[in-house]
C-alpha cells in the first residue's frame, strides 16, 4: 500500500497485480451506503467485529479516504457506537480515554478477565466475607497480622491486603 498527496487530497493505493488500484474504487462497494443511518461494512471482519480491508481497519480507511491522514496517536471513533459502521459523518478523531468512555457508554466495555468465581464462590477460597470482617476487627483491636494469619491459616501478606481494603472489600 502507498499513500500520497494529490492536490491536498490523500490518495490510497493497494498493490493488486502490476498496477496499483486506488482503494477508494474498491472500498465503497463493500459498504452498505444508505441515505440515512449507518453504513455497515459488508466485507471481511476481524474477530472483534470491526471491518477489515487489506489488513487494515475499515473505519480508519474510510476516514483517510474522506478526511485525510490520521495524526499519530489518534484513534478513529464511532459516534454511533457501531463497530461495523464506516459512514464518515459517524466517525471522529479521539484519544484512548475518549474511546474507553464511548465503549462504556455503549455498554461494550468488558473487564479483561472477568471471573465470576470470586470470594467465597471460588473453589480455592480459604476465607469467607465474615472471616475478613473478623480479621479487620482483630487487627483494629491491636492484634498482629502474623498472629491473625496463623489463626486463619493464611499468609501475613493476605491479612495485610484485607486490613488495607485491597481484598475482601
């Protein structure tokens, strides 16, 4: 792929065969262009749902075709919150913080490794929520973390995390 400026416009080319084919000639036939609403990407997609064309994110290519180069460090975000949308007026430049906020607002944010087996539900749990409360009370009454750890069969660092509110919150 090559990028060059032609009278102020960005022209993207893909190498297909002996001559470069402008990506714009191929791009829009792969989008469901409508008068209203989103323009959904009809071609290939990455597993995360974003459109792809020639190994690139389709919405970023849509931005470059219609608005020019994307500044380094910037992301192309969706106003509509739909990963498959490539409609230029639904796209805007933003940073990672804005992208995360948009994901959360659209209900698309997931914690990296959600574990439903936390606390007492975890099969390897040695303590209960009640034990954690008792540990805090023992520590507040002046007992040492080491003696509390021995009493409950856990390590002193585990007791430290509990009394500091970093575990069993």
